[in-house]
C-alpha cells in the first residue's frame, strides 16, 4: 500500500492517494493494522483521498478501530494541503473543495510572502444541536447528564458532522484520567452510535484548554471537529463571544475557531506532511 503520513497538530493519519494508487480492498480491516504504532505505520486512522465529480476530491476516513467516520477537521486540512502541493491542477487557486460523508467542505490556504502554506482555514458549516443529529437519547441534548467519576456531569451535545459531547471542567484537563473517564462517556447507553468527548476548561483570557477522547481511537493530540464543538458550546453557554476568534489549546497546539452570529463555524490551523512510503499489510 502506497501511503502518505500527515498530521494536523499531532492528530496523525495515514493517507492513500487514490488518484495515483489503489486503496486496500478491505479498508475496515486495513485501518487497525496500518494504525498500530508497534506493528504498523502508526496513526489515528486511515484516510482515502478519492476522485469524485462532486468536488476536487473525496475523503473517506476510518478510525484506528476500523470504524468509518463521517468527518475529521484535521484530516480535511491535511487533504487540502496535499491537494494544493501534489494536485494543484485539480484545485481553483488556493481553495480545495472536499466531499465528505457530512457534505462538502471548502478549505482555503493562507500563504506567506514566499508562497509557502502557513495555515488552512476550513468552513465547517453549522453545528447541529438536535438529539437526532448527534444522536443522543435525551430530550435536552445541551443539558445531558453523562457518567463522570462515579456520578454524572452535565454535557453539551453538538454535531459537527461527527457526534460530540462537551464537558466543561474546573480543573486542568491534563490532570484527568482520560482512559477512565473517556470511554465511560463514549460508550454509554445515551449515545447509540458512541460519541467523541471533549473535556474543556475556560481560561481567564477567554481561550479554551481541551483534551479529547475520540470515538474509535482514544485520546488524540488534537481534534478539529471537537475544537469546533467546544467553541460552539462555549458560545452557547456564554463563556465566549460569537464573531470573535476563539483559541482552543490542544495537546498538539492551538486552533483558531470562529463561531459567527449566523451559526457558521470556521477553523484555522496548520497541516504538515511527515513522510511517504510503501507498507505491506
């Protein structure tokens, strides 16, 4: 399998360019083998970059456990970076349109004076707040009780093309035992399709400090859709202002999220290629 390893703030995926090479026949089986950091390439999942008539390219992404995801904010930035470098003839200027299972996403590169890509801004569309969009078995999805340390804690459910529940915490998220508290929420009966979990502390300067437990993967260094969900929940609860950039501090670095008054969200952050190669899986 020919692949490219890329990451957005340490959220690393293995990418297969199906403009050039065929992907694995059984993607769900290949994803865990490729993602294994001891016996495979190592990553948070496997992503296919595919031709499509609906956009400049199509993304199919599979988590490290082989389950298919609908959307990944860091992955679409990496795909946009790759397309602009490897297939610029398929893109219009510095914009890349990417088809996902959650709809089309537009990503625009921001360059320095020498033309190098510094960051990428993604239009993340509008968040979903209905119980059906998550889905969550609750009549109050933005005020739902989820399991936490032997009791419950209020969570804010947000759909960013993928399902999220945001928990605001008072303590430093780095002090949380995430392998204990993350799976309890991800797999609880409230979420029939499981859920991504964000643990967020609001800092004095209005920025958000966040750790994430991703559905089907576990803790990752960054989550783009999760950062958008956290910012959206923070605006909804009055912790941050709409129309102003919100800095979300992740283990791998910072993302800038803007939640506009009309509900649309934009995400700005870096993407980088690590290496490419051929793997026998």
